[in-house]
């Protein structure tokens, strides 16, 4: 698969095969990807025919209170504030991974918010599902806040006949860190 766009010549994506099918990705060096339109193209292969699609990558995204979020309290709303240009939605992901004996427990809270008005409060009803955890060690918490542009969808013919059910090409621009959860 080929990727091109603002400040980026054609590059080949890396393929990772998982149980549900292949996932293609590209990890750019800092400053390589700038806001704008990016295209994805695929030539005909052994199973899927040629296709092309595009997506917009946000030009800017800053979580204005990210540095001040040092702990997540499960008994208070978690307020996230941001500024953005070119994003359609903001994803907020708070999770805990805790180890109890030989068992690992993962709890994830996912929230999707429109970019305007630039703030969202994760409710206590969701945060209360998280497990207490430190910012590091065998049990830990994480927080990620990501801006997403409009994903491009596509279809392609299958060489055995029929059409691809669903294809999407999207982007996210964000920040993440480990964090304590109380």
C-alpha cells in the first residue's frame, strides 16, 4: 500500500497480520506528517483489487490541561480541554491494567466528543468502573486524548468475486501518558 500527502512523498506501509486480517501502518518521524489531505492507494493483489481513498489529518491539536492531569479520581468527573484545527472528533481513552495474582484485568473507558466546544467531562459513572492503579509497575493507568479527522472509506473488488465489505483510512493526532488512578 502506498501513502502520500502534504510533506510526504510516496511511502510503503508496514503490514502486520492479526487474527482478524492484516493491519497496515506507518510511523513517521516527528515533523514528517503535517496537517492536510493524505491519499492511500493499493494496487491489485492476490485477493483484493485496486483502490484509492483519502483522509484529512488535523493541522493542530493541543490538550491544554494535559500537563495538569496527574491523577484520575474515580469519584470526580475528569475534565479534558483542547484546541484543534481540522479535527472532527476527539477520542478520550482512560484505562487501567491491574494484576491480581496471575490474572490481568483491563478496564477501558472510551469517550468520543465533537471538537467544538473544546471540552469534555468524563463522567464518574464511567470512571468508577476503573480499578485503582499506580502510574507504573505491574498495575498502571493510562490516558490518551486524540483528535481525528474525517476517515476515508473505500471498497474494492475481490479477486474471487464480490466486493470488500468495509475499508477505512483514518488518522489521529494526540497525546498519551501513564497515570495513577485513585
